[in-house]
DNA sequence: CTGAATCCCCCAGGATACTG
DNA sequence: CAGTATCCTGGGGGATTCAG
C-alpha cells in the first residue's frame, strides 16, 4: 500500500478511477427516463414511436433528448432508414444490455433494505 | 407465468416490486452528496464536523439535510450527547454498510463500459 | 459544534406547437 | 414518423447568517 494510517476500506474506494467509473454508471442509471428507456429496449430493437408507446407519460421531446444522450454515451445505437415516412430504429449496445445485472444488484439491495427496515 | 406472449426479459423486470426496490436504491445512491457521505462513514462512526472535513466543498446546510434524509431512510443512525458543546455522532446502519457491494458492481460496470467505448 | 432559516440560482423536466 | 423550437415551473443545491 502507499500510505494511509487509518483503517477502513478507503483504499479500495479511492483507488484509481473509482469515482469516475461510479459517476459514469450514475449518468446512465439516474434521471427520470433513462432506465425506462433501457428497460424497454431490453426486449430488442425498437422504433421511436414504439418506445414512446411503451413508456407512459413520456413525450417526444424527452424521449428524443434522452435517446440522443444515451447514444452519445454508447448505450444505444441509432439507425435511420431513407423510407417515407422516415423510420428510425434504436437498439441497446453491449454496454446497454449489460446494465441489467447491475439493475438486479440494485433491486436486491432495495429489497434487502426494505426487509431491514421492516424487521428493525 | 401469467400472460405475456412476447419475448425478452420483461417478466423478470416487471415482476413484483422491481421498480419500487430500484427507486429505493436510486434514492440512496443519487444526488450530489449521499454517496460521498456514505463513503466517508464507511471508515466508521464519525461526528458532524469530521464528516464535513472529509468532504470537499460541502456546507453544513447540505450535510445536515442529507444526513437527515439518510437517517429517515434507515441508512445512518444519529446519536447526540448532552455535552457542551454538543456532540453528535453518525454511523452507518447495516443497510448503509451493505451498499458497498452495490457500489462495486456499479464501478465494475462503469469500467467495463469505458473499455467497450475505447475498444469500440 | 451542530444545525435551522433565508434567499437565490440553475436546470431537469413538462406542455405545446410546428416541420421535413 | 421522428423529431425540433419555445416557453415555463419546481426543486436540487449553493451562500450566508443566526441560534442553542
């Protein structure tokens, strides 16, 4: 180890790019719509309108904005076809699909926490 | 299974309280200060001022607000001593300590995602 | 030392209308 | 169909001051 005279798990937490990697994940997982969108696309490639129909209360502005953000972050891919009317398909990348296990860990923690609270 | 004629992992995702548990976790993990606070307390019981000193740029208002929120959510416990001046200690609950593995999974995903992006 | 009270700013997110 | 352009609001978060 380098220095650190105090105990705890600080070394592991502060090591390298812990915070960077964590905020990367948070950027994908937080906000109101990113998770519903990713969840919807877990069922496979889908068009703009389909996604919109699968997510209650979202509007096209929000969906467009979030999809653009997810694309910029390498979570979804966008494919446009020169048809008329236009058709655009969105699909999760490998990274996109791989958030599912992360979600499951988070869900497990949430459930365990509720158990802790109830049986306090 | 109940119904659902379509493929994918939707059944698992929509099952029971998936979303509830997920948002429970998100409430603990998102926001600007909750994670730094939890991370700081991973080193053990600590006083208000100590926590404040461990977290750059936080102010007492934010720290107080977040700690109150974390206490209300069963993530930290608060113990006040009738000394003068007053002394208050905060400590993670079992749930609080148990978010560490969750963070590590999130960090792993973040690192893997960076690898995916780089080696695209 | 440990907060509570006030005031303020910014922006995520919503509503609506419009276009290629 | 797949977005863009505007306008608007609430609340997360900051700075400062005061109090027990």
